[in-house]
C-alpha cells in the first residue's frame, strides 16, 4: 500500500514539474544577448582580456531563471557555464596571437535560445623563441640536434631553422616546442637561429629570431684520398696502366674509383687498379672517399694515344641489286708509326658476328642470302678494334607493274589509275603512258606508297586500252612495262526517244509506249511519265537499248503528254522529248451520241411545230370572231355561187382566197402583194364603223344538205356601204370562218 502511494506521489510530482516547465516556457522571452571584449578588440600579446556576455530577459516568474552560457571562438565552443545570473565573464590571461579570432556567446533558457553578434579579437606581437643545441662542436658531415621553444604560445605552430640567415628546415607542430636534427651545409663554423609562426593566424607574421648558437665544424682532412697513374698519364694503346687510390685514415670509409658514371672498383681502404688501355679509356678518373654524409675526392686525367685508327668497312658499289657483284673493303690507319706498321695489323670480316673472311677484302654476288649486318675487326699489339656495323641489303629490281582503274570508269568523266609493282626496292618511279607517250610521272618513297594518276576523261570505251604504266628503280636498268589498262567502262545513255504505236488511240484499247536510246551501257533503267508525273510501276531495268510500257485499257483521263527517262550506272538521267497522246471515244459511245443527237433534233422540230400552231390558232380565232356577226347572202345568189367556186378552186391550189394569183377583192393585187401591205391588212382586220342609219338586211345561212363545207360571200347592195374595200374585208372574214367550221 505504501509503494502504491509512493508511485502516485512521484507521478504527481513529475506531472506538476512538466506543467510548470511548460508554463515557464510560456512565461518569459529573451530580449537580447550582448558580448563585450574588455579592455578592447585590439590588444597586444600578454594582455588580460575579459569576455563578458549579458542576457536581457523579460519574464513574470517569481523565481530566478537558469542561464546556460557558451563562448565560441571561430564557431568552436571554448567555454560553457550554467548560472542563475544574466551576466557571465571569461578571462583570457594572458592572450596570445592564437587567441585572435571572431567570438560570440549564446544563451539557452529551457527551450529558448539566442546568440550575440560577433566580436573580433586581434592580438598583436609574438614572443621571441629560445634555441638550444646539444653540441656546438661537430665534425664535418655530423648532424646537430636543436630545440626551438615558444613556451608562452599555444595552438599549432611552424618552426623555422636558419643557418647563417639561410633557411635550412621548417617543422610544423601542435605544441609550443620542437626538437629536430640539422645537417650543416657549410664547413668550419656557422650560426644557427630559429623563429615561428602561428598556423591559424599567418597574418601575424613571423616572430623575431631566437638567440644565436655558434657551431664549429671540424674538417675531415684525413679521409681525403690521393690518385696515382703508372707509368704515366700519357700512354699509347696497348700499354698496361695502374691506377692507385690511397687514403690516410681507412677507418669507417668507402673508397671508389670512377670514370664518368661507371664505378671501376670499390674498397674500404686504399687499392690498385690495373688494365690494358685503349683509346676510349682516355678521360678523367675520380678517387672518392665517403664517411657518413662527407665525401672527399681526387681527380686526374689519363690520355691514351691511338695505336691505329678504328677500322672502316666500305661497300662497292654503293647501290647493289640482286644478281650484281659487290665487294667489302676494311681499312685502318696507323697512328703511332714507331710502334707498328701495316703488316702488323690483321683483319677479320664478320656477318652477323660470324667470321666470313680473314682478309680485309670480301666479294660475293648479291642475293637475299647475302643480306645482313657486316663488320670488320682490326688487331695489333693486343689491341682489338671493331668497325661500325654496315647493314647490307641488296636492292630488288622492280617487277612488271600492274595498272588498274580506281572505282568506276565513265565515259566523259575524270577517273584515277593505280600503278603498282609486287617487288622492287624503293624509291620506284612510275610513268603513265598513253599510246607510248608519257602523260605523268610519280616517285614512291614509302613502303606502303603507290602511284595514283588522275585522268581527265575518255571519249569512248575502247580508249581505256591505250593507257600503260612503266616502273624502274635503277637508272642503268631498263624500265618494266605493264599490260594495257583494262577495266569495265560505263557509257552514259544518250537522249532517249519515246515512240507510241499511234498517237490517237480508242478508249478501252491498249497504248504501247517504246523508249529507245542509241547508246549506253546496260543495264538501263527506263521510267515513263504522264503529264510530268511518274507512272506507278513503270520503272523497268533491261539489258537492251529500249524499254516498253503498256497502258492497259486506256481511258479518256489518260490522254495527254507522255515522256520517258533513261539512266544507267553512270548515274546520269536523260529525258526524252514528250509526245501527245489523244484518246478517242469508243464506237458504241459515238453511236449513242449520234442517236441522242437525232432524237434531240426531232424533239426540237416537234417543239417548233407545236409552238407555231399555237401561235397561229389565236390569230384565226380572232379574225373569225370579228366576221361572225355579218349576215350571209342567200344561196341562190348567182354572185355568191360564182365567188364560191373561185374561192374553192383557189383554196385548193394555194390555201388562200386567190384566183390564179389574183385577190378576189381586187383585180390588180396578188396575194403576195397583199401580204406586204400592212395598212390594207389592218383595214381588213379592223373595218370602219358602219353608219347606224343605214339599214342592213339580215342574211340567213342556207346550209346545203350534202355540203361538208360552205363558203358564204356577202355581195353588198348599192348604197349600203360607202367603202367597197371594207365590205370586201368583211365578206372575206366570213368566208374564212365558214371554211374552218364543219357542215
């Protein structure tokens, strides 16, 4: 029970503390954080500097806050402290150059954080370092142990060591003191000093140089060697020469005899070197003694005179072709006649270091077997000398050249010709000929070279066989000639001509087109065009000089201009002049059009007839209506009968009321004249009005029993009508009316 109570108490206390922390965070704010450097931002080395950080906080809490302060130099924390005051100080005592930098401070209160502005501290002045040397008297080549210290400095430093004001070494370290080993560069006595620099602040410069240590260096004169030549330094080839290297103190030494970069002998004490000299042994000889890092040497020159010269091997003639005889001659000149003569010199000829002759002269016939490196050796008084090697390789005469065309040869276009031999020693001169006359010349000097000639053009295929090639590589020998040039020649096609079997074809029949060229290398490709457009599937490649294209069941739309194109491997397309093809209608279409035209003509005639009748019927009806009111005379009237007979006879002949070309109303006017007089006709159609006071008798029509047509003519009585012509017009109108009406 007590344990449960304790747990509840702790839980309550934790919750209360958490609530208080949350409430505390919400009850204050950091207004400002300020950093101050005292006595200032620029001070000299050794001054005491105070870093003062002050925080201004606004809060409403009854108890003081806990401040977590931190000081940072160049963003690196150098000091931290938790206090209940708003101000904290950090003392740098004394400051050094390594304390220079940018400082700022920070404050953290619970979860709130704030930092101050940066302040730069500049410390000037470096202390003078102290130099100590383990021993101030040393032997030549011995090392010196020196220590340089700047005990008041801190941070990373670089120490510099000087010998007689010349820097000889620098050593970086993270401490304020360093010990190193120095090798003296000068003999007898020298002065050592040191200085330092702060790595992080190179702007502060170097410190003053330290105190000076005087070092005494003892010379190792006792190890200096001496050199002697026996019998002398001037000798002749074949003489025996002895060289002696001598040292006084042989302890802990190494002695060398050298010539140039070659060590002839090595020892730990004095020694003697003996050898038979040759001319190339002339030169400087060095006897060198080493002890530690100290070297002592003695030098002397040996002069060796030549007994005889180095042999020389000569070839005669200078250029040798296979099958020619050549001779090698070895010779050497005597230099010291007091010692030897020519009979004392023996010669040996060698090929590939194998002896081929014991005399100075060698002769043979050049071939591939005699090729190789030759040399000769001369011997006298124990001296052997070998000549420089002579590389002999018999030249190979040129074989018959081969001439070939490069690429396609097309008539009328430039092309290239290659001339090459299978065998022949360089340089080789090639000459291109046409009809045995030189055209061009080339000299080949490289192994992979070949002669290439440019030819402007040829005019016909067989002209290519007129070219040949010659080659030679020796002036005295005749040149070799190739066979005539042979190569496929492509002749461009000539301008084609298009032909058609009939320029006019009937619709539905086949059109045969032929495209023909006079010349051109086969195969030839033909193409046909209609009105400037390529006919699909018309391209044809043939091995003839002509091609054919058939237009099956030609239509009217396929008439027009046709032309063809021809080309071959010369890639030069030629176009023919065009032809115009006319396509006529089919026979059945022509017949159909004829029938349609006839039917159309008949229809037009019928329509005209109908229109004419319709135009004439209204006129006759109008005339009949105007004359129908007049009374007819009696049938027994002899005048009426006479007129009726005349009218009927005339009507049967002319269709008009005329009697033998005369009008019934007038003895002098014919029907044609009457038709041309518009005024008279107008009077007939429109008679003048009759005086109403005049009595007009009423006439009754007498219709005969068997007459199908009756013509009544009214004869006027005297005094009834004042105008006879008007009366005649009325009677004529009645007559026409009676003719149209059936009985």
